[in-house]
C-alpha cells in the first residue's frame, strides 16, 4: 500500500493548547511523532507511567518546569483526567505548548474534568481517506476499512476481530462505561445490522434485553468513543412533513464487517450499498473537519419515505449515494420531491457509473472516484 502524507495539519504557532481526538488505531500517535519529533511524549498506555501520574499528577508540572519543554504531547489523556489541572497551571505559568491526544472525551466530560476553559483548539483524526491512499480500491476499502493497519493487510480478519475485542476490553470494560458487557456486545451487533438506517431504540432494546433508555446511553458511548456518529434529519421544514429520527453510521466500514461476523461485503447487495454510502459520508466528514469547513450535514426524509441521503450546509448541496452502474430516472425521483420546496445549488448522485452525466432536472451523476477527487480539491463545497 502506497500512502501520501496525512491530510490533517495541526498548526501550533498561534495557540498553546490542542486536543487531538480519534478512534483507536487511526494513526494519531504515529502522526504526532512524525509531525513533532522534538516534543516530549507522555504515553499513558504505559501502565507504569499511568499509575505514577494517577497517584502523583503534580510530577507533570514539576518536570515541565524543570526541563522547560517547548512542546509536550500527552497520549491517551483521558486515562488520567486529573493531569488537565496540571496542564492548565502550566499554560498559565509557562510558555510550554501542549497537545492532548485521546480516543474518548467521555471520561473527561462526565468526570467534570478541567477542559482548559475552552482555550484548547480541537482537532480530530479519521481513518485513512481516499486523498491519503494512492489508487484506493473501493471494494477493499469497504471490506477492510481504512484504519491503516487493516487496509494494508492482505487478510484483515484477525485485526478486525481483535479491534472489536480490544475496544470492549480497553474502552468499555476497563473504563467501567457499562455494567452489562454482554448486553453491550449484543448492542454492537445490532448497530452493525442497522447501520445507515433510522435508529429505532425500542426495537434494538428488545433485541438486546435492555431498556430503550440504556440503548440511548449505549449510542452516546459510541459517539463519545468516536466509533460512530448520529446523522440528524433536516429540520427547516416548509410543506412536506419530515421525520424526526436520526440515523447512525460507524466511523469505519471494516468495523461493520467485523460486527457482521466477518461476512464479506459483496457488490450488488444491500450491505454493499449501505457500506458505499457510509464510506462516502465518512470521507465528507473527514474533509469538512480537516479543512475547517464549518458546514453541518444532515439527511432529508419525508414521512412518506422520500429521502435524500445527505444535505450539506443550509440546503446548499444535496447528495444521493447509489452503488449502481447506471443511474436511471427512477433513482432520482426524490430530487423532484425536494425541488417542490428547495432547489440546492448542487444536486449530485454518486454512483458506480463510469462517466459523469447530467439529467434534464439538473441532477449530476458522478462516478465515485471523480466525486472524491473533486471533494478533496475543494470543488464541491
């Protein structure tokens, strides 16, 4: 696998404190060590260091003062939240800059940890994107996912399986985020089955044998640990009554495969279409985050089931994702319903079509590779 430079760019010249969040194994530590080789690293995955800093957090402050470090990186900072008080003191009293890296802000927020008074700039790292992989293979990306180690593997099954087990062990059980581990495991399987669909808390609760309230908490845990995200429905209704339910997407398509008991996602199946949509929305989220393009994303769906998969900004761009090789007029009927109330500036169907086409109503059909190229060139929004 040939990789390009990671697209994320952390500029430490204009501020002294930064959070870098990202799910496990997306490459945060590797990126920071390459980008800031001069920094002093504190890796809290080191059990001895974690124990020492938990018992004596003031040691961080004393070491920073004594050595006058210019830049300090604290990896997995959520494991010792009390260090944030020491970081805060250093920011007030020393010129040292800090990058605080982690896979979950849940323990910090729910533990009323010091979040540095809003002075820290927030960055997020995603799995590899199409802009960072030379000649990305779509079928491979959907099945392996784009976590670096998984995408590069010829047979990622064991990596994917261990990722799920390590997540439950290290992120959920070790941090005591849930009591019913078996129920949470069943929940993860249910999330994979219903990925990219409307969330029905009651149905999943019945399948998992827990309450709907607990299922809501489980979804929040997935968001807090960056394993997925809710896509909210469009709300600025005019004539058509719109739904209120959200959808949920996993942060990586390989993880969906892992939770589906390793079944291969085959082209021309429902699972392939959902993974195709998930993969492309993940790319859009990464682009918006990395480029600091502050546009919300949502989906548009009426109660009579007309739907547009993604709305970018204030109804500026409407996008449908279709894992088909030839888009027909029947595939774009939802746009005609949308046009009765809104006419977005751009209306796009991303598909497996080999060439770009345009329908009389203005909907542009774009091959997925062309769409991604124009996305990362900043030509779409």
